C-alpha cells in the first residue's frame, strides 16, 4: 500500500476554522485527520503540503517511522505549526491502518480499557446567576465535572478590555457561591487561559476557601516551568496544564516536577496519537490523569475517544456540545458519520479506523475565513493575553 495524495482542507465550520487533512492510498483506503493550532490554519496547511512532497509513495502503515522523519527531518525540530500538521497526518494514517486491518484505532493502541469515555462540560459566559443556572442544568443532565467561566475583566462592557484584578475578585466570589449552592459532589474547575501572572493567580485561588476548586486550568503562561513551581508553593488547587504543548519534551518538566495534576494533552496539536500515547505512559508513572483538550471538530473528538479508551490513567474528555453550549463544529453535512455523546459520555465505537467519515464534496463548498483571537488590552493600552 502506498500514499497517493495528501489534501489539506482549512475551512470555516461553526464559529471558527477547522483544519482537515485527507490521506489517500492506492488501495482505495483513505484516512482523515485534523490539526489544531486555531487561528493559524493556513500556516499548518503549508506544512502539510511540504510533508506531502516526500510522503507520497510511502507506506502509510509505517506511522512511527513517518512521525520521526516529519519531526526531525527539517533540522529545526518541533514547533506548533509542524506538530499540528504532523498530528493531522498521524491521525489519518491511524485511520487508514485501522480500516486496512478491519479494527478500531484503539486496537492499534493496545486494546480497549474502558467501555465508554467520560466527559466534562463547560458553561458559556454570562453573569454569575446565569452560569450557576447553567451548572444546575448540567448537573440535572448527569455531568460529573464541569468548568465555569471567569468573570469579565472590566465593568464597562468593552469586549477587549481586560484587567485581571477585576476578573479575579468577581470570579472568586462566584465560585465560592457556586460551591455552596451546587454541593460538594460535582467537580468544579475554571480555565483562566493563561491570562494571569503568578501573583494574580495566587491571589485568585487564595480568595476562596480550600476545596472550592477541583482544578484550575492554564492560570499562567507555560513557557516557564519555574513560574508554575513558584505558584505551586503558594496554593493548594490542582493544576490542569498542557493544551498548548507541542511535544513530550514540553510536558517533561511539568510531569517530572509534579507541576500538573491533569495533563491537558491536545492530540491534534501534540503530534497525534503517536506522541499522545507516550505522554500518557509518562504521566502514568507519576499518577497523573489525562484530561484531553478537545475544542475542535469530530475527528479530534474521535481520536481523543480512542485515546481515552486505550489508556488507564484517564479523567474526562472535554465536550463542547451540551445544553450549556454548542460550538456548531459537528456539522452533520460535513461529518455524516461521527462519535456523538451518549448522555454525558462518549461511546467507544467498534467501526474500523477512527469511526468518522467526511463528505469531501461538502467540504469543498466551505471556504477558509480569516479569524484572529481577540487581542485583549489593559486600561493603560498595553497588550494582555486572551
């Protein structure tokens, strides 16, 4: 079997672009993959086209061999553009190999360890009352774990003005109240999307009674493990870190130094299932559970389900289609076959490959649209993180 074509499809679905990749073979078997790195899809498409030039003619079943060559072949190893492109190709190759052997992808990863993959939900933005009401609805639906949103960083309604101290004061009060009203059983977390400094993150967590939060996700930027080490000494809230990491090497200090309690691996950014399985095994040696980042489309969801089925150390998979929010990224016209939530969990499919199919003719009708994440600013006009 040989690869005959690799086709990147950056396109607008729902409220953002998706970056799909199709790999075709001379055996009339094809596979689909998806790349993350939202907002930079055209750069990823360019890297996919570069890899295509030498992958055509190769055996698609030699997945690890191709992974090493894509990562190391250009001398300048790694980087999010490269690993996102690798991820899409890696997933498509697993899809092909599963179809060729007539088995689901999790069988290629060692077999199924669980019969379903538990999910966690998120509330969308709004006032404190609105979010607590959303959380009540999610609890009624059976969700065991959820994230509430941080409160705005200003009182003016300006969508790009963000002062962290304004947000953390309001958010700490909201979470204290939410824990009192929602009870001790539900898992509550918050994603601060690396908007805070070490001092701001410590202030936020210390404004709440111990036990209010079950996890805080990405409170500060990730370039400095030493900064997380300093923060760890100041607070007692578990950390969920890793959605921005592009390799096992970026996970290394966070796992080895005990700086994350939930590893937020993004299979569509980290280089695919090949790399994600290595991170999971490494995390297992430190009793760290995987909690995959999954804000993209049905292919990323499917890959994350197979990943969650195949490993032992698993917490929850992010779900973005619930009664509290809907991203619109699971368009049935484009994805006639996909893995959908069954209540609050994802069933593990028994169909060969990833269990997702794509209507390529429909894909061709969707165009890429420029999208840029909001550029937040402080009151003094300086840039701050979104």
